[in-house]
């Protein structure tokens, strides 16, 4: 079963016997781009990647409906609910499953952004419910968005050895966080962040179905092929 966030062993030091099978005590191996990928533990049989991408993409698009002005601000409670359970808890579960399978990158990314959405929900809820006690910290929010842009840029570097779908998601997310940092002070910048964020979320939804169709139907859509730009 394809794994689009897989960790690889560039040294290729997993041993096999002469008959092509795995050596005693070794996990089965799969060749990927002349590298050796160690197969995941059998008890985690499915690929949580598409699910995690849908959790991220759907929730991001919902929020950007408001940021772009396409939906009224009264839609925000709906975003709160999905940010907590779908974007937050759902992604965290996907990240945990990826880590169990031995996928460090996928697990770290999904768990990080799952925690982000749960933290965002609590932050926005407190800010709106008690503005006197939790006033807007404009400088702090700018630095916060900038810090997440920096984190996302670090993840983007890793995607340069993954595939085009992941490169698109993380590169546009860097731009979105950067624009959100400026959007604290400028309304046009915030609206631009909404459009980039919507494109980022849509890219994640596309990637989820591209990976799902490849796994279930054998249909390869653009962007799923492995790349090695670094």
C-alpha cells in the first residue's frame, strides 16, 4: 500500500536473504527511487494520510470562507466545532497513527497542525467570549503567525523529497501564515491570506483524494509521483 509521507533509509542497509525474501527478524522492504523503505507494522493496515489531509483541508477552507468574506462572521461557531474535533482531534489521531507506523514526518506534521487547530479553537473562544479579560495582542499574534510560518517552512524542506502535492500544500501554507501575520495590521493583507489559505486547503483536499484514488483504484493524478529536488 503506497505511503506518501514515508520515511526512507538512504543507506539501504536492510538485509535480505538470497531468495529475495526478508531475513529472519527483519521487516519486509520495498524499493522506492533506488532507496529501501521498511514496511510498517502489519497491525496498522490502513494509510491515515488521506484522512489527515482531509481534516486539515476541510477545516482550513471553512475558516477561509470567513477570512475572504464569502461567509458571514456568524458562521464562526461552526468553524469552532470542526476546528476542535475534525481539524484538531482528527488530525492528532492521524498523526499518532503515522508515528505508530514509523512515519516521522507525517506523524510530526499531522500532530502539530492538529494541536494548532485545538489551540486556535480555545484561543478564539476565549477572545470572543471575554474580550475584556483577553484583549487582542496584535504584536503577539503577528509573532505567533510568523512562528508558524517558520515551522511550516521547515516542513516544506522535507516535502522536496516527497511529492508535488505536499510541496504545494506546505509552500502555500507558509504564504498564508505570513499574510496572516501582516493581516493583523492590514485588512487587505488578511483578505489575501484568506484566498491563499483557501487554495492551500483545497490543495490538501485534492491531495487526499489523489492519494486515495491511487491506493484504491490505481489512478495516478498529477502530483503524486515522488520527487527529489534536494
